[in-house]
């Protein structure tokens, strides 16, 4: 186990170095996210200022999508594509011969990606909220109403759960390479469902309560919806505790599915190759 942890630390440091070395790639991701966000921001800002009864102010809508876009940048790591390519190109075979935990590398890659994005986008977000009084005051009011430490700890818990859930789901998508030569089809379907249900392009709490409850039994809600709502102070302490418990259960179930897919795929690989 010591050797595995040592190797994991080495892989993580290498992947983090690689990610930080590709600063231009991050700039491109941030730019494209910003361009794609503009239309959504104008639409929902207009809806908020038209008195639609959504419960969101114009500033609240802008902040929601700043938060959602930041979470999206943290979560998009390309793990599923790189994992499926590694399986299809035979890198799994070398891992089975050593042996070495094959999934350790994509996990470290995903963590390194999120850490590098956090190091880059964090100062930008801090600068925005320092120099834009309306946004700063919004979070000051949220922290005052809900208790600063309680609110911050709840947000960090929801965000951590979302990142773990995202990692498990993306790895599962990558493992589809055991059964197909290209996984871009399922990835496109996944992204369509993700954008439709997660709350990344609309505040998820605008849906009817039964729909929100149904979504809370899916990973999509925890990947985006819950962290976004908690950041804006729109989830009570009691509801947050229930959501976190349910989210942990959903993540555990998703992990069991991931383990099943991995073991089944390895048996197939060892029997006939890919």
C-alpha cells in the first residue's frame, strides 16, 4: 500500500505540473465558457428583472451562473476520453502485467485538473467579489443570514461531494470502452442529460418540488445543482443534511456500478483482449 500511495503522489504531482504547464489551454476553456455563458446570463437576467416570481434578483441570477460556470470548469477534465483511449490502445495490458492500479492514473489526472483550475480560477473569483461591491455584498448577506462558518462548511461539503460524484460518473463513461470502440456517443448523450437536468444552465430550484426531489436521486443534482444552490444560500440546514446523506448514497451506488464495470471489463479483456 505504501508503494501505491507513493506512486499516486508522484502521478498526482506530475499531472498537476502538466496541467499548470498548459495555461493557454485553461485560458481557452475559460474563454469558451464565458462566451457560452453570455446568452444564458442575458436570458435569465431579463427573466429576473421582469418580475416573473422566480425568487431570484438580477444580481442573484448573475451570481448563480458565475458559480455554475466555475463548477463546470472544475469538473470538466476529459477523464472519460483519456481513460477510454488508454483502454483501447492497450495500456491496460501493461498494468495487468506489473500489476498496478490502472484507474489510479485517471483519478490522479482528474484531481490534478481540478486543483490546477482551482489555483487559476480562484484568484479571478476573489478579485471579482472584492472589486464588484454588489456581488461581494450578496455573499456577505448570505453568510450573515446562515452563519459564515456553517454556510462555508456546507458549501465545501456539497462541492466536494459533487467533485467525487463527477469523478465516478466520468470514470464509468470511460469504462464503456470495454464494449465499444468509440465512447463519444454515450458521452454526447450524457452531456445532453447533464445540461438538461443538472442545473448548469438554469437554477434547478425553479423546477417543481417533486421534480427536484426526483433529481436528488441522480448524480446530476449533486454534480451541479446542490453546490450552486448552497453557494447562494438557497438550501436550509435541515434540507442540506438530507441532501448530503442522499448524495453520499447515490455516490456509493454509482461507485458500486463503477467497480462492477471495471471487474467485468477486466475479465473480458483478459479473456479475449480489446
